[in-house]
């Protein structure tokens, strides 16, 4: 502000009261800056000004840059003290979360042989416990995101393996053709009067041999899951990469050794079945019953309308015609497949009988992430409306396999791949040319084979999981418990095995550094609490002058809030003689309206955008008027004269 302007009412917090009041400072002028006046000299001049000025000397202890610094520091201290409790709680929780781990690192000595031996024993024991929990299942630390190794192996035993067995389902026409050839070849040149036993044994042995492939595939799938389980369990050994690699190698090698033993035993089971046809089995129908049942259907269905499976499936091919595939709630029973709008099963969309249906795989589309299979009718009829096949999509291949296994239980078998059209046509012509007696014999053998193969499949489905569990899974668990540690000791230098990875060493250093940083931060917070004090907020003041500006009216408001385009009237005093900004036109968006004058303010125009407000007065306490610039005083060297274009610092 210019020299001679009196801001006493403002600095005494009378004109426009603020809760924390005003602090006046004297800045260096442009002339002082050009004259290289240093900060210490400026502070001394500021102090002298407030002590010598008749209007401000009684406020000198609450004016000046040092007092402003002190007030701001106290406000910062108050803010810090207010935020410290939350920060302290956060730091303490972080400290507690890493304290247990850091306690181990404090006494950690990488080259201590006793520590390495103890760590090796602990790792092997932990690996054995984890492996057994993943295979046998446990009540603690259950994974809710994916199936464990034991659950996957269970699915192989009871879903995938039965599905692979049924995929080997013999083709009806080809089977009848083989039976007729066998009967004719056994009779030779003679005409047979009775159905030969040899035809039955020949056909059964041929069908039993086909079981070898799904049995070996079952062993391979279990081995794959076991090796995956081993790798999952060794993830905890990542801090010792050499130990992890060696442990994986030893256990995997043992599993591969047991693979040969298990497959030999599985082949032995098949050979045992081939060695003797037990036609006196209690479940075998016998020749008499086979002839009585010669006109019955060979496919067995579940009794009643039992629900086999429920779940969400996406109808793929129908959705393409209607602008996108749609998801429905499917219910599979022993007699039909129904789908509903949702799982409440109130609005049924369609019901499809499962008679004459089969399942085939569909290749995934170019941009599709879903796995698809299709249902089609073996008699070349439309499955649903005008569609020859119903394409159903799942999110994962596991869901597809599970649905296929459920369809098997309903009598819907997978499509058989391999029989050519020429063979089928040939068998058709052959069947049409059969005499009635041969046809009856073929039907009898067919029923006998169907009955006996049911017994064989039941036996194999029962013995395969038992064989694999005994020879592979239980043996591997026993090997890990009893022999793994000895193999680790014999494979090389223990120091090499227990070498830490670079990542683990870096992690340990970071944890120790974080621990010490947290401790130091908590100490600093404690020091701040003990060495600082918090000052209370000053009492409230009359702030009605701030609320007046928000009252709309047709006139300008007497007191508009300061805007970035214009400084507030209560500018901290600068060195007398300094020039303030000249009042300009009102900025865009300035508030308009009328309100009562500000309390304790003298009369005159209250327009903040017109002439300067009539706040300051000359030292002789003249009546309030528009502040005027005093005549230039030759005795005050810091006055900036009107002709001087310099600006304030």
C-alpha cells in the first residue's frame, strides 16, 4: 500500500474480522532488491518500522515476518499432531505384520551349517505335509479358486476314465457283422444247428483288448496331476532354487519309475480278464436269458425320471441367428434334456428326449474362448426346430468333460470315429442277406457280449483306481516321507543345495531396512508428541460480512469475496510508499446484489470494484474517505514515485 495509508483497523481485526486475524509484513521494494539489500537488513528495517510507527507500535509484537513464520509453523504443528494418531496406527500395524519374519532375519547367518541342516529338514517335512494334504484333502487352508490334486485325480477316476471307456463303445452294426462272421467261420463248411460258444469268447476277447487304451490313458492323466501337485508344493521352496530343483527331480523320477510298474499291473489286469471267461458270474445273463431277451433293447436307462445334472450352458449355434449366444439353465434326466430361462425352473424353453442322441466335439471358433460340444440325432433328424445339432458351450474343458460324463449316465454316448461309409454300407447289405436262424444266433451272442462286457467294465472301473492308488500315489507319499531326505543328502553338497536365491537375499535386506525405518518413524512421532504443543483455535468471530456476498439482488454487493483478479482490501502492509494495484473494472461473473453495509465500516461507496474502499485513514485520524496517495516525501528513500514504473517484489 502507498505511504501514509493507515491499516490499523484491519490489523486490529475490526474491519473485516478473521478468526486468526491479520499479520502485517513489510516486503522489500524493487529499489531494495536492485540495491542488493539483504534479508537480515530487510527484517531489521521491518522491525524498526513497526516499533516506530505510531499506528502500529502497539501491535509490533504480533507483526512482521518472524511472527508470521512462527504462526504458520504453529498451524503446521497443529496439523501434524492431528494426523499423527492415524499415521502411528498404520506404521504400528505394518511393524507388527513383519515383526515375526524380521525376528528370524535378525539372527540369520547364511553360512551357519546348523541353520542349513535345520532348514533342510523343515523344508522336506513341510513338502511331505503339503503333498499329503493336496492329495488326501484337509480341513485347513482350503483353496477356493481351483481344484487340488486329489480332487482332480478323483474326477479322473470317476468321470474322465468312465467316459474314455464308453468312448470305446462298439458300433452296433460292425459288432453284429463280426459276430456273424465268427459264427460262420466256426461252422465252416457245415451248417450249424446251435449257437457256438467260441464266437462269444472270440468277440469278448476282442472287446476286452480295446480297454487297454483308456486304462493307459487314465494312468497318464493321474501321473500328470501328480507331477503338477509336486510343482505346486515346491513353490514354497523358491528361496532355495537348487533345493527346489533337486527335490522336483527326485520325486518326478520316482513317479516315472512307478509309471512303468503301474502300467504293467494294469496290463496284467486286462490279461487276467482275457485269460478266463467266467460265464458263471452272478451278473451274467447266460444263454437261456440271452435268447429270451433277444428282442429287447440293448441300451439301459436309469429308472424313473431321475435328475442326473443341472447347470448353466450356452446355446451357441441358435444364438448366432438371433444376434448372440444365450445362456440357459439345463436339467438332464434319464429320459430328456430340458432348459429353462433361469435356475428357478419356472419358464421352460424346451424339452428334448435323449433317445437316439449322441455327443460330438466341436472345434473352438477363431475368436471364441468357450469350449463347445454338440448333440445330434443318429437318425439324421432335426434335434431342435430346424437345427440338425444343438451346440452347447462351457467356460472350461473340465465342464465339458463333466457334462459328457453326465450324458453317458443318461445313455447319450459320444460319436464313434473311424467307421467309414463303405464299411457301414457293406454291413447293411450283409445284414439284409442274413437268414433268420443266423440272425437269431447273432442276437443271442450280441446280448451275451453286452452282458459280459458290462461285468468287465464294472470290474475295471473298480480295480483301476485301487491299482493306481496302491502302486503310484500311496507309494509316492511313502517315498517322500521315508526316502526323499536320504536322496537329497546323497545327491551332492548340502551347502550348494541350501544356497539362497538373490531375490531372497534382497527381500531379507528390504525387510530389515523397512523394519528399522518403521521403528525410527515411530520414535520420531513420539518425539514430536513430547516436544510440541497444540494450540487451540481462536474463538469464532462475526463472519456475517462473508455471508452477505451470497445474497442475490439487483445491485452490486457491498462486499464481494476477493477474486483472483483483484486483491482483498485487507492487504498486509508493505513498506510505506509501495504502490498497490490500481482498482480496475469488475471481473466477469462478479456478484451483483444489495446488502447492508459491513459492520463497523465507515460510510461511502462499498463497491469493491470501484474506487478503493474507505478503510484506511491518515495518522491524524481524519474522517474516513477514499485513500489518497500522500505527497512524496523526500526523507523516505523507499517511496516509489508515480513516475517510477518499478513493481513490488
